[in-house]
């Protein structure tokens, strides 16, 4: 199938798809219809199909049945802003796992996050078994306690406190390509999507700086969750059901903004 396929009866020749393509893969033919440009290097972003208001275009690399309808109503700003402001870094969790279907939905939503060049390079490892999560947390804690300059963590480890994962029943680890310059950025955006989706489900999340560092630096720890060759740990979230609910949103210092 040709890259760009047009239903001429439906196409209005308005050029919207040509403008939407970020890499100039579409051009106008002598009759004004969109056609594949010479040397086109499509990144399969789907913008050309998604933006056509007439449903006249099909991208040969993207089956039309895999597209989903755009929501008819825009998300209400006050509710969305409130969710973003009210999310907390949760470090106290109930001893109760999150339903597997909910975890899967969070991953599905996070995978819609934008990635550089639409590589969609971010994949996830989720510890669905709480016992495995706790075992990983203990192992990370033991390793952290041995590092120079980590006396604070060594003290917590001696007290028997699970400081690495804070007792969360689940850990979500974002993986990216080893050679990617955009790994940290792509992973951070995807995990931010997941954090907000989790908050909408009433779940608690905390960005896992300690597990991220440990799994990225220690191959033995990484092997505990099966990090494959060619992939690197680029971010992590502890996740579970909050044990307590917050009543107030703490203040922020004024945003430092330069208007030019």
C-alpha cells in the first residue's frame, strides 16, 4: 500500500494534512490532492490521519482501525488543574495491592505520552506482586547502605526501615534505549502521565529517585526485575493505595518567570 492513500470523493483538497506532517512526507499533486512526497521518511505519528476532518486519508503504515475517536468534550480546566495541584508525593501506603487491570490501564495511558521523533521508545516493568516489590526494596536498601556518603540510609537500614520503596506494593520502572539522547525526557513525560492518571484513580505515587539510581547502577539489582540488554532504567515510580488522605495542598513559592 502507498504511504498516503486518499479517497478523492471525500477529500476537500484543503491541504490540512500537508501542513500537519512534521517531516514534509505529503505534497500536493497537479489536481491539489495529497500524495506521498519523494523521499518521505514517515515517523508514523499519525497526524495526517488524525487531523483530517473528512476521514479522507489513510496512512499505509498505520491501520485505521487502530485509531481511537477524539473526545468530543475538552477536559474541564478547573478539575484538571485541581488534580495537578493536589497530587502529592505519597510515602505511606496501605498493605493492599492495586488491581492488575488498573495497573494495566495506567501503563496504557502512559504509553500515549509524546516521545522525541515519535520513537515510542519507553517500555515499562511493573512489579505486580507486592512481595517481590518488598524484596526488591530490601535489596536496594542493603546496597544503598554500603555506599560512601550514604550514612543516613545506612542508619535507616539498621533500624529496619524500608526507605528505598517506602513500603509501596508496586514499582513502575520506565526503560529506554541505551543509546538514546532523549531517554530521561521521554521517560519523565511518560511517568508524569502515569502519575496524573494514578491520582485520578485515587492512587498514590512517589517518584523513585533511589530505585532509579540503584537499578541503573547495579546490574544485580536490575536483574531482579529483568532489565533486558540494550535498555536502560530511565525513571521509576512507587505506587499504591494511600494510607491517609490529605486535607490541604501545601503552598509553593512564587514561580520565577521572565516575560520577554
